[in-house]
C-alpha cells in the first residue's frame, strides 16, 4: 500500500510540475495587429504556438507552456481578466486557470492562463487564440494562392483594348474629307494603320 501511495504522489508531482516553462520567441508589437490575421500568423508563427486543440485541453506539460510575462512585456497588462471554468474540472485545484484578454485594433487575443502550484502560481500560457472582427480567423491562404490571385487581378485590370483599326481608318477618312487633314498627312497616317493589320 505504501508503494502505491508513493507512486501516486510521484505521478502527481510529475503531472503538476515536471519540466520547465519556455519563452515566446518573436511576438508582434501592438501596431502589427493592423495587418490581416493570416498575414500576422505567417510573419509571427509563435502566435500559433499555443492554439487551442483537443489534445492541449487534455494534458499539456509545463515544458511546452511559455511564460505569460512575455505577453505583458509586449502588449501591456490585459484589458480584461476572468476566472476560467476549467477550474471546475481541476480537482484538487492544482492548476488554477484564468483568461486574459487583449483588445488590439480589430482583434481580440484570448489567452488561457495556467498557474501551476509547483511553480508558485507563476502564470503560463496554456492556449492562445485570436479573433478578428468578432469572428474566428479565416482559413489560411498560401502565399502562392495570394500571388496567383494578384496576377489574375492584374490581368483583369489591364487598360481597355485600343479601338478597332478599321474604325480608326474610317475616322481618319472623315477628318480628311472635312479638311482637317491634308492629303499627305492622311496618307501617312493611313499607311501606319494599315501596317498594323
């Protein structure tokens, strides 16, 4: 029985405090949030480092949770904080959780903060999710697709085609008949148009 209790205590210690927290590498400054979300995620892949997934909700080692202080250092104190309902399933409450929110430009950054007892309740980032214009982010657009779309748009916006050569010849004849062009001017311009045919 003593061995079973010792194993249980050791297992709890591993789940509660094993590993060490890491830091975010590159986070965007506040002014960068003016960019579309897919562009931000492409330029700053660290934003997707703690995206919510089913597996992350089930069990995430502390070694993969970055320090929440990195977010405060980059974006200032959160605009809003709430107690998370995840505390209800954390019994005993060895991982008290809360939610931090930043409202920057047209985006809301929703962060689930974990405060493991083993680390003196120091806040760690459990999940990080960004919502744009009140809606979840649009599907990722590959740079190649963006380039192809841009190329198609460029083709569509080309200058309209020049008037038909036969119509220009007719207009040229009318100018000559009305006396606005001399015979020599008319012939020179007519020949230039004919050469285009």
